[in-house]
C-alpha cells in the first residue's frame, strides 16, 4: 500500500479547516495554494514566505495557555517555529512546544486550530518575510512546570479569558482565545 502524500494530507486539512471555520476559508485557500509552490515553502530560505507551525498549548484545566515572551520579536506569543523541511506541521507544532517549554507528555489535536499569515521584520542578516503559521491545539501532560529555553525571555501560564480581554495582546492571540472559549 502506498504511503499518503503529506502535501495531499495537508491540503485536505486546509479544506477541512475552511469548512469548520468559514471565517478562515480565504486564508485556508491561500495556505493551500502555497503548498505546491515550486520553491519549497517548508524551508525558511523561501523569503517570499514559508510555513511555520505553532501550539495553542493549554493546561489540564483547559483554562490557561502557555505563552512565551519571544526573544527576537519582544512579544508574548504561543510557542512555535519553522518547518525546516518537515511537511508534518502538526509534528512541528508539537516539537516546538516541547523544545520551547521543556514540558514532557504533550499531545496535539489532529485538526488545525487557526491559520495566521503575519509579517516578520528584518532581523540581523534575514530580510523581512511572511510566515504562514499553522496552529494546533496542544495539551499539557501531568507535569506543567516549564523550563525557559534560549528562544524565550520568559514563559507564563495565562488565563485564556484574560488573554482574550487584553487589548495589548497580539490580535491573533485574542482571536484564538475567543475561539477556544467559544468551543469550551
């Protein structure tokens, strides 16, 4: 039996997300179109834009989310990072959550939770570029004590209602908080 094509699986995941979240149908179509770009969109060297994946990392009570004070961007965001050639973006989100938090026993939901295309400004020798970020819900295991990695200034568990209501928080964080609270 032939292995399923990862690009076909991701394409189907974008279509399923568009059906579940009509408000993100246009984004899902844009992300799906990027899949077949001749310049590999899973590599960060594609400076026209490339895939990243991140984790809406919730605690066992499902009321808090783990955020990282991102060292390069200086913002409180969800853990995440570059695909670096990996076409399984769910695994990328899970790996990045583990690496950035030091948490063990994490698990990721199979469905896409959110899509966000955002601009990353110039940093050192890397010009500004677009991130096509695919976000997954990741659940904490038994031990919720995190370890701050070199990629972060700090980590913190934040009440999801407070994130939703925080006008200073990143707009996509508030959107995900609102979506999360709507499904609970």
